[in-house]
C-alpha cells in the first residue's frame, strides 16, 4: 500500500499537538503521583496551566486520557516489534542493538507505561489482548525467517518472547529491580537468540 504524502504541518497543528502531549504528560504525572481514581480533570487542568474547557477540547473524560495513554503505549510497542521484524539479520549483535532501543523507549515513556499498567481496567484489559494478537502478527511478519517453525510454534514462541519482554521490563522498570543495564540486555539477547535458534 503506497504511503500518503504528508505536507508541512501548520503552526496551529503543531501547537495543538504540543498542547495535547503536555496534557498527557501532566495527567500521567498526576495519575502516578496521586493515583488515577484520586485525580480529577480539574487537577489536570490546574497542573497543566490551562482550563477544564481546554482539557475537554482534547479528551472527553478522564477515562479517555487513560485510554489514549494505553493506545499510544501499545502503538509504540508495535513499532518496537516492527523494528525487530525489519532487522536485516537475526544475530546476537543485531538483537542486542534492538534491545538497546527497547530499553531507551522504556526510559523515555516509563511514567506513562507505569500509569497504564497500574490503572488497567477490564475494558482496557480486553484491548490489551487484542493488541497482543497484533504484536504476534507484527513480530512474525517475516515468514521466511520464521519458517523454521510451524505456524503454531512460531505463534507460541513469539507470544513467549513478548510476554517475557513485558514481565522482564516491568520488573526492572516498574517494580524497581536493580540490575546492571548491559548485563540485563546481554542476557535478554541470549534468551531471544536461543528461542529463535540463532547461532552465536
């Protein structure tokens, strides 16, 4: 499918995008600090230096803000697996470099990730499962490289790797398990290579 040409973004559109991101950052910070249930739209507006009307012009409810944070987290995660699928080779060096990118993304978005994980409602949980199906599809997109496994085995291995990544980074970043970054990523690369049967 050919990509659409994207023209220059107007100053107004840029300002709207910046305001939206600012509101999301402020809301995530408040959800993390006070808790999702205890934070109000008024709190978000005040902390953002704006009005309730401004917040409501971007998000219909507080739940809409949380859903937006969740969807963006899942889209970023899918981009991460898309980057894995685009690796020119499955080697220890390539996978280790990709994992460095994954860790950098967690560094950048940890507050938002923590808020979504700790506030996951039943409705968002159902969305979570749908996104995981998409993650598996994205991760296994290169059918030639995954052809060493049957389709069922490839699906299980991909889901295992995805679940392992979430549990590992969640324990490291969200629960605060202290570990050496290079050792952690080197070990995780070894595990991925073993699961994918990559020769050292």
